[in-house]
C-alpha cells in the first residue's frame, strides 16, 4: 500500500508540474503537450517493468531510461512544437541525444558485463518496490528534461545569443567530465591487478564522483540554453538541474555509493586518506 501511495503522489506531482509549465496551447493526444509527454515517460517504464519483474532482471532499467529521453525529445521536436522547430530546439534536442546515446549504451554494457546491478538485489523480488523504482525513473526522465521540453515546444522563439553559448559551454565541460570519468573507471576496473581496489586515478583523484559533477553541470547547461524563452510559470523549468543535483547528492547517487565504499574499504588507511583529501563532488587539484 505504501508503494502505491508513493507512486500516486509522485505521478500527481509530475503531472501538476507538466500542466503548470505547459509551453503553449498546443495539444498532443487531446492533452497539453507536456502532460502527454509525462504520461508517455511513465507509461514506457510501466510497460518494461512487467517483463523485467517476471524475469527478475534489471538489465534493461538504465537502457529504458535512456531510450525514454530519446523518444520524448524526438516527439517534442518533430511533432509537438508550437511551430517549426527553431535553432534552440534543434540544439537542445541534439545535446540530449548525444548525452543519452552515450550514457545509455555505456550503462547497458556495464550491467551486461557485471551480470547484475547490485542496487536491485532486494528490490526486484518485491513487485511494489520494483514498480516504484520504474515509476520514479519515468518521473526522473521527465523532470530532468523539463527545461528542454518547455523550450522545444514553446511558441516564444528567440534567437540564440551569448546565453546559449554559455549554456553550451557548461554542457560540453560537464559531458566531457562524465564521459572521461566513466572511461577511466572502466579502464581501471578492467585491470586484474586492480580487482577489489577503489578507483583513484585521473579525474577520480580530483573528485570522488566526477561523473556526477559532470551530470549536474551538463543539465545546468541545458537549462541555461532553454531559459531565455521561459515565461511565467515556465520558470519552474529551472527545477531540472536542481532535481538532478538533489537525486544524485541526497537520494540515489552519492549516498548509496559512499555507503557501499565505506563497507568495502572503510578500514583501509589508503581509502581513509583518499576520503580526507578528495572532495565528494566539486573537483579540486590533488593534495
């Protein structure tokens, strides 16, 4: 019952946010565009949840999330704009496609290589909790994309200016951080001599979670690119990078990984020194 209440409240909040920030009077499937996109995001997760629960697998969780990003952006830019998509819409869509394609394929290869995702060991055996995680992913996708979706579907089209250039720069730095950090960690873990060790090379010497720093920064860049066309309640779209930061820093990212790391290496003097000298998120030159 608790799981169903969480699902109902979460879905309700997402739909309220979609209705409040709708970018135009344009409709899709008889509903405001953003409301329809929110329902699509959650509906996809519920559909994939069914076989995932039946076969007790989480292998397609992250891949489904990434494909949902791609689908929502495609629908928005190709069939849900208030007019012809402008340069801002195409820029936002392109940046999201590049990010989602890289991260989705990376996460899918990683879980296939590992054989499982340890986060789901207990959750996937209980359908209400497992359904909650899929529902929250749909909401995560929609709210993370909200700033971009508002701008893409907005009738208030504006020329790209220096603000968009700043946003694109932030996105590029963030994307580079995330991609390089993922590649460095993968290369580190692939070496037999590093089995059972914590990663402390490359960007991981500068931050304990450089990939999350990159993730937050790139979505901040997306919001900056989108913001010049916001009007009224659409400024709520700035919740997108804040939401990403909150989830990664307080819910499903840093807290879980820090706990698992402490369980593995908490008694290791080298890891204790690493934690003392390396910031959790914001990169700093190694000490």
